[in-house]
C-alpha cells in the first residue's frame, strides 16, 4: 500500500468551497492559521464529489483534542471509546478528530451520545502513555477502544471504505487519495480498505455500513468486499444492542429503507438483528408480514422523500408484527385474542428483541399501544366507537390498519370506513355509527374495565380538583 497520496489539485476535481459548510471552513482555516493540518474527511468529501449535500462535515487534524479545545472556546471534548472534539456553532456541530494510528471503526460507527461508550469525557482527562491503555480488542478481533494518535498516512488505514478515505486539504483545496478512493467514487463502487474479513471482524457493523451505503448511494459492493459478509453475518450478535438500534434507524429511516432491507436479506444480515421476525417470515402463515414490512418501508421512503415526518414507533411495529403474531399462535390464544393476550405477546417479543436491538421505551411503549389498538377498529357501532379518533396513537394505528388492508389481512371496507369517518362532520359521524347495527367489540378491545367509583360517606364533600 502506498505511504504517500495521489494528490488531485483543484483543477482535477469538482469540489467547491461554496458547497462546504461555512462553520466547517471556519474550523479548517483556524487550524491552518494555528499551524496545524486541517482536512475535510470521509463521507463529506465523497458526497461533495457526487454533487450531494453532506449531512455532516467532519474534520481531521494533527492537533490533539486538548489543542483543538484551546483553539476554540466553543469546543467540548467527548468520548471514551474515541476521543473527539466537538466545535459548537449554535445547533451546528463540527466534529474534529485527531489522526489515529491503529485500525478502528469510522466515527459514524461509534455509539450515540446516550451510550456509555460515548459519554462526555472530563476536560482534565488524559490517557496513559502505555499503548495497552489506548487500544483494546475482544476475542473475535472487534476493536473496543482505540485512541493511539498518529499521522495522516496512518489515519487513512483505519477508515472503512476507499470511497470514504479521502481528504480535502484546506491548504491548497486539493484532494489527497491514499487508497484509490477517487476512482471508486467515480465508479460508484464500495471497496474495503485492507483485508475484508479482518476489517469486518474488527467491527462487524461495517457489514451494515456496506449495505447502507450501497442502498443510499446506489453503489455496487466490490466482489472481495462482498464475499465474506454471509459467512461473518453472525458476528452482529456480539455488537451492543444500543448500537444496533442506531444502525437500524440509519438503515430504515433515511429514505432508502426498502432497498436496505432487501440487501440485508440478500446478505443474511437481517436475521442476526431481528431473529424472531426472520423466523416468522419463513413460515407460510406469516409470509404476509414480510410483505407488510416491504410495503411499510416503501411508504416510509415516500414520506421521507416528501419531507413528511416518520417515527421509529411505526417502523418497529411493522418490523415485529410477524413475530408478535407467531408468539400469539404459539400461545394458542385462538382466532379472536383479547388485548391482554396481545399485550403479553408484544411484551415477550420486545423482551427478546432487546437482546439484539435495544428499542428505547419511548418507542417500544407506543409501539405496543399501536398494535393493541388494532382490534378496536372492528367496532364501528355506537358513539363510543368514535372515541378511537381521539386516541393519541390513532393516526399511527390507522396507518397500520391501511397497511394490513393492503396485504389482505384486514378488510378493505373496514379501512375505507375509517378513512371516510375522519372527514365527516361530527353530526354525520354520530349518525353513521348510530345507524349501524349493534356489534360486539372484540373481547378486551377497550382495555381493562373501569374501576367503579366508591361512594363517599360522611359530609366531607369533594376536594378541589377531584
């Protein structure tokens, strides 16, 4: 591997400073003025070459994190797994990483700020000189910690794909390419830097990143990079569940979820992340749950393209629906389960799923509510039926009903009725439900029975606000 880069001068590439974040330019220029090297790196360089606006503008430098902090009053140091500087400009954060010497995952692979691996480090923290304190790996070869600083020539080899291993130099606006990344970007090709099997063992999430970039950028995965994926897919079982939650959101809620899902299935990466769902999809009675997921992801992609909001709650409801149905069947609850049985099935599936992908309670609880509302759509007579329209989860539950109707597991007439009732004036709604013949609500569909109000005795009277 070459130790010196191929340098593409400004005249030989398409990146313009006008397309770079002004705040990123401020950071780059200040590093340069202080005598340090400053490079725009990674996906930002790749995206700018493709004519795409980058989501993030990350910077690499030979300045140590503490030196970066001294240059910027608006800087905070974070991370135990990876020591990083965050330079804040209001809500915009420019991430500055010091060149590192050892193979390690890209920053985008790192755990989110809520993880114990990404907690903010105290300002006075320092690292021992002993290299063993800087780097740690597990028995499979996965890197757990890496904070050995180095040069740009060393830094490039710890990046994942050649297309992400490019450096834009603020000194003369050139691109430095150590790994033939420019040709890969131009060919829309993903190729791992180094030996693919070794790199996947260092960080199994790189397999998910290969899928995600292929889906997002419409890149092909180079044959040597592709070959070990199926064999090593089970390594995902050793990745922290909180990290896989973050990766799930990137895969499915970034506008190319349907394509990402198909690639996950192709490379057998879906089952290690969602084992119960994958098991349900393989059984004929629940095959439609697979179709629901594909359709749900297509609908989500369309909403993102139209700049409409999306939520992990709906995503995980669709992802786990087949597993919930299978769990209910194994409990032999019968064709008309009550809400208690449905709740138990949801809880069992969620508890098992947390071992692989840790779904936070702020999403898992409303997801369970969404599924438990489905039986209530069957009740359309009586004014009480209209109370469903006021439920805070109604819209998501209604969208889920439409999805069920699309794959033939809910009556299209039922979905149409709830579509029509929403646009009726209140008087017409009441008349509509009152005109329908009385029907029994599904057992337990309205939730637990209300407690009877106890009669007050004596003359104390009602308290204020009771």
